[in-house]
C-alpha cells in the first residue's frame, strides 16, 4: 500500500457469501483502510466514524484509530488466498475456537496485515508516542455456508492503545459494525447491530494481545454469519489458553523478498503473506480527486484482474505522485513503484534538485549544552544562527555560528567537522564518484560522536537536514551535547588535512577516523592532540527501480585547507575547508582542473571536463554568461506567464518562486494558484438533500458538512421523514379525544368537560378563553399543517413557554400571548419562562458591604497583538471613548500584562522571541529583563507586597518567580 499518500482504490473479490448482515449478502467489493479496518462499502470521512462508532457503513475493525503509515516504516498488505496451506492454517484457528463445529473447510480467505503503523498526532511531544508501533492482522475465511473473522495480535506487543482525534486522546476499537440498514419496507434506515470487542479502557485494548477466545493468546475468532439466518456475531468459545500440539509452518515465496514484510515472530503465527495467489493481481488505481489528510488510505481490488496468475504489488505511480518530485526533476514509473530523477543540468536525489555549479546556502539553528574543560556548569546554546555557503564548483565550504560566548568560543575551534556533513554534501566530485547531495538529497539525519584524547571528553552532534525551502536554501538544525577540552582564550587551532572513508548502504552511511589538531598557545608553545570521530547518516532512498547513479559502496572524503577562527569581538566562530569525494585508493595525480577546483570558472558556473586538461565553463541554470562571468536571469521579467493567475512572481538568484494572493494557495506544480476551499453552509444555501422544512431540520456541522434530522412528530433519517401517529393510549386526558396531524396532534375535551385536552374537568364548557379560542381557530383552519398551535394551561391561560413544533423554536409570552422580545431560542434550547401569576425575582447584583468601589482614575490594561491598551474606568463603567494605545511593540505578540502599583511599571510577556519586558507607566524606553531559559511565557502576576514576579511557561511546563529588585533592564 502507498506510503503516506492519501489515496483510494478498491478490492473486488469473487462473489462471496458473508454473514455481516441480517440477510444473506453477496459482496464483490472489499475496501481496506490504513485506519485499521475493512469495509463492504465506501467509507465515510474520518470525522464520521473516528470516536463516533458505530459507523454508518459496514465495517470489520481490527484496530480502529487514526493511524499513520507515512513515515516509510509502516505498511499495509492484503490479498485473497486459496492455497491449501493457508486455508488449513485458518481452519485450525477456527476449529480450535469452536471445538464442537465439524467440517470447517474454508474455500478462500482474504488476508490484511497492518505492519508497524503509528498513531496519528504531533511528534516530539515528549510522551514517546512517535516510537510506538503496532502490528496486527485480519483474516476473513469464507465457506459455502458460513464466514469467520480471525484477528491476530502479537503477544504482549500492543505498544499504543489510543490515537489523537480532534486533539483528544481516543481509545482504539475492535469490533463489527453493521452500519445503517433499511427497514422491511425500505422507507427508512436505522443503525444496525454493533458488536464491540474492546471497551473504553487501556486494559481492554491491551488485552487483545494477552487474552483469547480461541485458546491462543492474541488470536480472536468470530463467526460472522451462518446460513440461512446471518443474524449475529458469535465469539470463539475457548477463553483459556490451551497447549498447541502442532504448528504448521507456511513457507514464504521468494519472488517478493524485496518487500519490507516479516511475519509476526513475537506472538501468534500469522496467515503467511504468500506472493502467488492463483487468481488475483492487485492493481493500484490513482484517485481522480486526491483527498486531504482527513481521508485515510483505502485500497480497492479490481474485478478485471481476477484471471491474472502472477501476483505483484504495484504501490504508486507518477500519475498521482509527480508533485512529490522536485520542480527540476522528472518522475519515472517502475514495475514496483516510481522514482524521481533530477533533470540534466541539475543533481540531487529527485526530491531535492539543485543546479550544477550553483553555490549553495544552508541556514539553521544551533542548540544544546556544552561543558568546557572541568567546568561544572554548561554553556547553553539557544537557537544560535548557523549559516553556510558552499562554492559547489570547487568544493570550498564556509560555516559560521553567531552569538557564541567567549567562555566556549576558543574551545569550539577544535570542531570544524561541525560542518563536515555540509562539505561532504557538496564536495567536488572526482570521476565516477558522487557527493552526498547527489546520492541522498537534502533530507537526512547525522549523528556524530567525538572523543577527545587523552581526557576522554565526549561530545554528541545531532543534525537534522530538512531539505530545500522556498528561498532555495537548505535547512539544518544542530544539537550539541557533551564536554570538550578547554582551549585558552587567545589560542589558535590548526587542523591538518585529513581523509575519511564513507561506507554506503541503502539507507545508512557510516564513517569513522582518528584525527589530530594543534593548539598554538598565547605564549608561543604548540600542543598536538588527537580525537576519535564516528558518525552515521540515515536517509530514505528510493526503493523502486535502479538508481541512475552507480553508488560505490565506499568513497573517500578528502578535506584540506582547513581554516578555523573565533572572533571574540563579534562572538562568531568561523570554519572553512575544501572537500573532494573520490576513490579510497591512492590519490590520482591532479589532472583536469574541473576535478581539482583550479579552473577559474564563475562561482555560478559548472566546470565541464574535456580530454586531458581541457575544460569549459558553463553558467548554471538560471544564470547567463560565458561561464567565466555569469549573471542572474530574471525569469519574472522575461515572461508574464512564469507564474499562473492570482500569483506574484519573485525572482531570486538562479531561480524564482511564485506566491499566491490572498484566498489562493499553490498547487502541486509550484506555479499555479488555486482558490482555497472554504466551508460551505449547505443548510443556509439550500443545497442540502434533507427533507422539506416542514418535516426535517438541516444542521450545519462545519467543514461543508451537515446533518439531517426529522422534526418532532416525524421519523426517518432526516432525508426522508414520515409522520408519527402520536395518538397513542394515554397521550390525552381520559375524557378527551386525540386527533393526529402531520408532525403533531391535538387533544380536545369531550362534550360535558372543560380544559385543554390534556386536563379535562367535569362541567359545562363555559365561555372559552382567549388562548382556547386562538387554539381552536388554528386547529379548525384548512391550513393548520405547519402552523404554530398555542398551548393553554389548565385554566385556559397562555402557557408562559410556547413552542412551534415544526420549527423547533420556543419563546416566552406575556399573559396576552404576545411574544416577549429576545426570548426566542433555536432548536434544542429552551428558556425558563416566568409564571404570569408569580412575582418576578429580583434580577441583577445586590450591593455588598465588603466591596469598595473603584477609586477615580483607575484603568484597565490589556494586550492586543503587539500593543498594550489602556481603558479608563469611571466608577463601574468603562470610558471607551478615552481608550488609547499605551505602548506599541512592533513585530511582537504580547500575551500577558501585569502592573506594579508601587513603582508604576508595566510588565509583559512576548512569545515571538520568548522574553519578559517592562516599561514605565508614564512612558519611556522599554527594556527586556528576562530572555533566557524561556519556552513560551504566558501568564504574569506581580506581588507588590513581597516584591515578586511570577510567570507561567507552557512549553517548559513550569511556574517560575523572580524578585523584582534583582531584575535589571
């Protein structure tokens, strides 16, 4: 199944008899979802069933939740099987669960495996959710007269039991939902049966892998239909674990060994994933309208393929995934998927492509904690800027880190390999060898460890390379953690040339080496030290087809002309180095200038080697010139059609980018702008399919969705509503007669009785009241259907609360039946109306003797975006006309404001650049008083008596305090 793409396809099986309905159902369509279920019909949107079971469609839920396979490690496999070995395995499980059933002989089975799936949700939250994966399997075994479902879970391996749905933790479910079923006459639909295996508890979900109803932990068997009734779900009968005397192994077929699939080895033996079912080939069908993230992946198998003998997985095609390739790449289909390949004149892995010869910029942040020498306290880095510039046609890389304090700056000179991965990515390529960006692109993770000798100080370097942004800059974030030896201030560090061998595999590159460095002390002495380096680079390569580059298993990175310097006046540390990638064997004497970097081409040009020492310079894509001097091409001014309609073209060195105007967003081609889809209220527009307003109500639920429901007095699904005969025994008074009407009914006292039909007392009818006359007039009119019928109390007066049965609205009335203004409510809500003969209660606050009124001159301070506003108070009222902006902080988002009434100072928190600042109430220069060790300061409070300031931090999950007299602006 495709990794991470939101796609739909279906599986059409031979006509199969299953008992997943009250009557016999022949189905030929089975849909598989990455959300842990299969269905017999088109699934609804996720919002229609996640956390809202039972579903409106038929479903077998093996492990229903908001699940994710987009990281490349999760997979979903499925197929139809009729091989004797697999059918025998399924029969063994069924027979063990139902020991009294004879003649269990499945004719075929459908097997679905969800492997290493994640729970959807934001990663890196600190709860380890991103590391938890579940694997489980569903087998639907069919016989001529019965169907069974076998659920398999690895024993003790249920790593997560819930997923995020609308930012709430919702427990996953296992069970069977019949969906909406039609009534006997087909006039209406109602919710069918729902058999739930799990409950709303973590223990219940984890019991799936620990308990059983078939005698083996983690294996659950259910009979989901037996001819001719098909009326219920029957669980297996063996809840105690029994000893298994024989296990029949199923041999894996080797034709699909390249597929990333393994059988469940830590628990029950699964039904094997054979590769040669004799009647079925699965074909991936791309969607005509790709869905957004709200829709899970669904697979459908096509009936036209039933006669094909060879079974193969055809995961993805360029037709639906071309947008995942770089704008400077082409997409190629292979037998088992697709790959992206950079176009001529560009290099990379196809997902990221850059122009040959063009200099590359890399930006990012540096964070972490570094101990220097024997210091017990670390130097902390918090979002320090890291910038790099690489002259690609000679392999020279420049790296700079800003805001490096002097306490660590000199010592960091020993770490030029902080930028080694940058130099390796764009190293000058020798013939037949390729630098890092050519092989794996710009998305990878680097983990390096440095051990300094002889003190054995260790430093860990973690770098996340995030690909190319909209400015054509590569992104990298670096984390340092550990200890480095101290280099005295004023000392300089020299790094001799070195080389390192890179070992390559399909998704991992490793290297290690021992290097030396020299420290020139301020007194003129020189000390030589060594250190050990080891690193690994992890990435995701294209598994389909043969790569266009013949990737050597081993390459050697040669680094020379290393320059390091710490600029204490500007708190900058700089590194520079020249990088070449080539053979691990003896160095070939320098030949063509293109391979030595001594060619003299423009920095925006690529050097093209010719025989011997001949070469030519060619300007990189997006530049023009003779190669010795290249100039940027302004693509935006060259053609008005560079970007599509509703867009703005922005030129940048060597390329351009398109930005959409408000209300539009870029499509997958990066140039065309499409209108942002806004939610449509179909109820308001009248474009819904609910029944007429006299019988149903349309309720907008957001995101262009709506729900139809029948009005009181009607029944149905909201799209078709039928009148309910409310005249049931006991509905009216015993001395009254009931008359049914569309959507309502009336009660009328018998002759000789007086009342409203709900309460009738003996006696003459007497003179009817105003309310009673009003009620009779409506009921006796020819067009009473859908009209408001007043409600009278036992004495004939208007009930204080009146409701319209058709509209579902209610309101309060005065003694004369007139609606009280502002009392009308919408459907589902009612007012508490005051009885007419009861004195109204006292409304409004009453004065309290312990509350002191505000003194004149009081004000309210409040934050609004980047402003702090002042609103004067006049007693208990606000003087809005005198409101004004007290302080404007451009480009900031002020969250909390506090006032110190002693020093007349204003304090506020800012989350754009986390800090706490203050200023005088009368105006003046603002000052930042706290800017370190903050994640997201939000609430602030001042204790003017104890002279303390308190604040909350939602990122660090802390409440902190500081003395006001210790804060300095």
